[in-house]
C-alpha cells in the first residue's frame, strides 16, 4: 500500500497474496487505495451507511486492512454468493448446518439484515449469506438469487458448494491452479498504482517491476516497456476510480498457462 514512505511498495513479494484473490477481494484492493474513499473513511460522520452506499458497500471498511483481513460487504452481491436458509422440508435427508466445522479461514460479519460468512481454503473461496433465522445445527437449503444472472450465479457458486458439506470427516484435498496472466496483471497494476500514489516516476515504477538492467536497455520514448508501464498505471487508476465495481461480479481465479 502506498504511503509516505515509497520503499513500502518496492518488494513484489508483499503483493503475492493478490494472485490468489477472487473478484470481490480484488475490488476491495483497488477501492481501498482511492484517496477519496480514504478521506471518507476518516471523515465518516453521523451517516456512515450513506457514505458506504456511495462506494458500493453496505458498511464502510477500514482501508488499512488488505483483502486478507477485510471483509467488504458489497451492495451488489457477487455472482458466487450462496444464500442458505432453514429447510422447511422435514421429509428429506437431514443435513445440519455446522458453521464451525466448515474448512478454511473464516470471517463472519452482520450487515444489519443477515450474516455474511467467508471461508477461504487455499485459493478456494466460499461466500455465504446466512438467513438470520438459521441457527447452528438446523437443516438448511441452498439458494441463489433469481434474475437475469441466475444461471451465471449458480455456475459460479457450484464449484465451491462442496465446502458446505460438513458430513465428511476426512481432510479436504485442495488443488490450487497456477495463477493466470490476469492475476499477474492485477498484481503489477496494484504495485504500479502504489508507486504512482507515492510519487514515483514511471521510470522508477519500471525499475521496481522489471529491474534496473532491463530499464537501462529498453527505456526510450517509443519503447514497448515504457508503453507497458503506462498501461499498468492507467489500468490501476481506472479500477481504483470506479472500475472495481465490475470486479465484484468477475471470476479472476482462472487457470494458468501450465494447465
């Protein structure tokens, strides 16, 4: 994250977690860098919910927290958000909801109307909206929101639904695909954006991203390297200034070239 000390954005290793984020988490990484959002967070007053809605959030989130610690609650639900509620069909096979038996790192918040749970296991992320009437141990049913994107929502959520099944006692094996080109673009765009926000020149950004030797050899007015750095900075600014909203509904954890 770009602060007054520019050296904080130098190590690329500090950005590697970005390669494993899904769309909603990436959207937060761009939004939390927006100077206007950071100003609104500091000046949040008597009506913080209205301020949050202006940014596409139900609740304001601390911009100092990156996507590993923050749990932004978007007003427009991600495609792969699963809704669970009590199951009224008593004749079916009982399947109790056991929140603390779900695998992975869990985050739970209440947005005033429902509980929102995020479970992350390796690169698999399960996002669940829990009806307030559902209690631990009750049988439950799974639903996705109806509408024009209903089929897309179901396909997006389907791959993560097995994480809800707490009847298995054996450890879950997870295969993490190699991050793809799009994930690497986001990593570089965020690092380039941080450098720019810290006051670095385009050449300095290029030296951090690609190395001083490469820049010394390929940095001139019409070089591809210079154009690439400009595109990365522009990409970061576009997502920061509003493009992040599209990432909320985007699946970014595709397969890498090795697949």
